[in-house]
C-alpha cells in the first residue's frame, strides 16, 4: 500500500472513530451531536483536500521517477493549479530538458565517433575495466580477422596462434609507449597504448597504424642517404689508404730481411682489411642502388634448380639433406631473373646456416633444407616454401627479422633479409617467415601470375 493511500485510510479511520464516539451522546444532546458530526464531515473534507495538495509533490516525484526509468527524456510533466507544486514541476521539466539535450549531444558525439573510427586508417581496440575488448573498428577486424571478438582479452587471441608474437608484443606495451612492430607476414605497424577516463576510472586502448608505402618510402630514403654518405666517405678513405699501402711496399727492399718480413705482413694485413671494408660497404650499397626489376618470363622451377646446385656439395659434406620436397608444375612467372635468383640464394644460405648452427649445438633432430613448390589452394597463387630444421626462430621475434640492419649472427650485417624483402616488395609478392606446425622454420613466398607487358 502506497504512502498516500495509508494517509487517507488513517484520516478516514480517525474521523470514523470520532463520529462513533459522538453517537454515544446522541440521545442526551442530539443537536450537539449533529453539529459535531457535521463538523467532523467538514474536517474530513478539508483534511482530504489538504492531504492531496500536500502529497502532490510526491506524485510528481513518482512520475519523474517513471520517466527516468523509461529514459523518456522527451516527455514533459503537466503544470497543475497548485502554485507551490508548479515550481517543482518546472524544475523537473528543466531537468528532463537538460537530460534530453545531453542525450542528443552524446548521441551525436557517439555517432561521429563511430563514423570516425570506421573511416580512420588506423586499427583501434578499446578495452573495458577487465582488459577485455569492448570496441574495435573495421580495420582492426581486417588486421586480426575473425579471431578478434568482443568481450575477450587479447591473450585469448594470442593463444590461438594467430599473429602470436605480434599480439604478445602488443600486450607488453606500457601506457604511453609507442613502438614499431611487424607481423608474421612482414607488414609493419606503429603501435601505441594510451588511456582515457570513463566514469572516474582509467581504460586502455590501442592504436595500430600500418606503415604504408609512403612512410616506408620515406624511411627507406633516410637510410639510403645514410648509406650513401658512409659509402662515399669509406670508399674515399679505402682508396687513399690502399694507394698509400701500395707505395709503402716499394720501401721493403731498403729494410733488413727480418724487418722487411714484418713490414710486408703489416702492410698486407692493412690491405686485406681495406678490401674487407670495401666489400662490407658494397653489400649495403647493393640494397640502396638496387635497380627496378626487369620482368621477363622465367621458369621458377629451373631457377631454383640452378640456384641450389651451388649448395648441394656443401650440404653433402655437412650431412645436411638438401633437395625438393614437393615439386608441382607451375606456369611461367614474370620475374627479374638476376634479382630474384640472388634473393633465393640468400634465403637458402640462411636456411643452411641455421641448420649448421643446430648441428654445432648438437641438436638431436634430422638436419635438412627442403624446397616446396606448388599452387596454394587457398589463394590460387604460386607458393614457394623453403623449410629448414634449424629451429633458428625459437628465441627471436619474427617481427624483428625484416627490420633493417637487424641480425642475430656474429659478425652479421643485417642486410640479407632486408635485401630479400626489397626484392619481393618490388615484385609485389607477399612473404612470411615463421615456424610451422612441426616447429621448423618456413619461409613462404606467394607469387602472382602476371603477364609481361
């Protein structure tokens, strides 16, 4: 029973009780009793009206509560004849109008935010207070695929194996940190974790920008300038030093035999170091001065066979099984024979060196390098895979492998895979370097079949 009804019942019972008491004296003083009864009826009427007016603000409060619960902010409460209650009605209507305007403003902002998120070329992932994904845009779904689901953390996606290393590095980012990461397909992203305040608490979000061709070109131009300056200075120094060393050898005859031998050894050591330094710089300039590919129809199977001849004897001497695994006939492809052959030789050489490293560590496993060539059933493209048992990626994030000048080899220069990536990018071929299901290192290249114009 509501408060209003209880008060009306109380008022009625109180007057009924007085009315009954007055009836006791009806026989003794009837006129007085009738007057009292009429007064009680008037009192009840006045009390009923006063109580209704007193409880009118409570009725308005109940109506206001119902409108808030229904989120019906567009409705307005009717003005009554009670002037005191009208002030409350006007206040409630102002509050409803303010809520309605705020809701419109938030709705417009949310609509703008949704459109902005969908239109932005960046992947945006917003987390709730429990670090589960609560919002993401279309480009985030494009980057991560169907595995990106609302209400689940990134760690659960990483456990599925999709972009595993990339996702683990994403989760390791601290708030405010920005870092360039690469996925297993060689695509590079600039990733940043930030925060915003929601209802007084902080929530994290990720912004992931793919480094487009324009940005990659700008980055490439930067290190090309650095390499050119280094090559110019080093080559000038090497040429001058080599000329001086050749001139110094003429003075060898003027020394004693013992001193001449030491003198010659020192000069030859400097000349050898000069030659090595020149070759070192030359390898960097090969990437910088790489010409545009001259495309011609090539038999990829024959090209692989020619390139692998150079390594067969070496693999036999080191007990490494080297050869074809799967070899399907594929159509002729538009390639730059010289560039692509050099890239293939770099990949095969890296695979052989990884197996030799495993042999030196006495890893108890079959030692092999296998070449698979066929048509990918998923994409319909020609797929070339070079697989080795070296397990060289176990402690290396695959996202770092194609970073310029990154290397894990002692004395390495970090340009082998950089050269390979540049050749494949110029041909428009996608590539992926990762561990396969058997834990072996696998380099996949997907080649588009195109005609030579």
